[in-house]
């Protein structure tokens, strides 16, 4: 009678050691570092004012610090170092955005009054806050929201205008704004994977130019 | 296609989120191409990102070492300030220490490894070790010789 071999107990995976993290950094390829760099830039554009002056470099540093101090643990047998770091970059950017949402009235997030003030032909400076009698926190928040919305409207219009003669890019941009994702748009408009990726690269370049210019 | 009720903040967020997903999933060679098209050198980015990560790594390691060193110094300071009823003479303290090693020989490597020869331990070393042992409660479990 054949005896069924007892399977070896599965080894519980362990968080990577400092030495393994050090090795992973040294082994990062150009493709890896580009993914980290471009992701961090994308997230900084996404959270905009919530970044509060922090750059994509700060975002990468913060993400890596959390891996080192054990706040986030990397299991090398589950995910690559690059994908893990990119995930932590996403989560910190969301955290920054959440903090801003909850603390819009904090001075570090509010636009300087001087930036919103206008000087007329007679040299008289008016502030948007002049009209507001003892603003309640809600009124102040609404003003900040309205200002942000106006700024984002201008950016969206600028992006659309930049690609108005690029049919494929326009389809993607409109689809995204409408809540569709890449596969859904591709299926609806019969766009090949290659066409999609090439168009996305064009949009990425254009958006980066506009976002960098607008900062 | 765009819904009239959506804010422009949401619309911009959707564009950027889809771009983010594209970056996360795009083949590596396309990311390199994007970088070159934007006028960036992927080799320079590689060096820069690695150096950012390695510098965080190094400063984190140094911070750990500094904290461990400070903790050790605090512990030594605390022990030296604490009052222990040790023998008044150096010879008496040496006899106590000898008694510890005879009755708890498993402790000997901890002291001899660092100092090679027991006889090479200074009076000061003996006193510090006895204070540590007292602090750990080891001395309570040892029959200590009377001071002459």
C-alpha cells in the first residue's frame, strides 16, 4: 500500500529584513525607478494642494520611511519591492488628501488672501473675504471649495483644448470624466491595447506639462 | 459623455486616476520611452531614486543606533545612581563576583567573552557587573561571602 507523503507545513511568510530591503533597492532597474517616479508625480498632481508644498520626492521618502519603521511591512514572497512601494505611495497620497478634506480651514491649506485679492484700475485692492461678514467655518470652506473647483475647471478645459484635434485622446478624456475606465472605453470605441497605451502616453505628457506649468 | 452634475474636481481626479493606473500597469519599456519623450534620462532617475532610498535607509539605521546607544547610557546611568549594598572593599566585591560565577557558571561566558580573562577585569568592571546583577535580582539567589 502506498503511503501518501505528508505535505510539509507551509512556511509562514516573514516581513523582509533590513538586508533584503537594502538588496532590493540596489537591484532596482530603470523601469522600476521610472514606475516609482512617474507614480509619485501622478499622485502629487492628484492631491495638489493637499500635498501642502511637498514634492514627489517627499512622497517617496515618506513611503519608504514607513516601510523601514514597520508601519508598512513588505513581504518579498508576495509582491515586488517596486509594486509595494508604489502601493504605499498611493496610500500616503490618499492620507494627505483625506487630511486636507477634514482640515480645509487650516492656514496651510487655504490660499493666501493676497492670492485671491484683486486690484482695480484705481489701485483699490479688494479681497473676496471683504464681502463676508464674520464668516462661519462653513462659509470659509465653501469659498475654498469654490476656488478649488474654479481652478480645476480651468485645468480640465485646458487639457481638453490641448487634445481637441486628437480624436483618440479626446475619446479617452471624455470617457474618464464620465466615469469609464480604460477597458470599458476600449470596448465601446473598438480601440486596440496598443492604440490605448500610445494615446495614454500622449495624455500623460500633455497633462504633466500643464500641471507643472500651473504649479 | 461627461455627466453635467459632476464637479470639475471629480473629473480631473478621474483623468489623473486613470493615468495613475496606466503608469502602474504599463510595460517597463513604455515607461522608459515616456521618460525620454519628456526629456528625462531614465539612468539619471535610477541613480537619483536609489540615492534617495539609500539615504533614508542610512539615516534610519543611524537613528536606530543612536537610540540604542542612548538607551544603554540611560540604563548605565540609572544603575550607577541606584544604591546597592555592595562590599566596601574592591577585594570584597571581587569575592562576591567570584561567588556568582561559581554558583551560576552559565553566566561566565557573558563576562569572559568580552574580557577574555576574569583576572583582567578591573575593580570598576566588577562593580558595574555586580550592580547589573543586583539590578536583575541575580544576587538575591546567590550565597554571598561575608565581607572580612
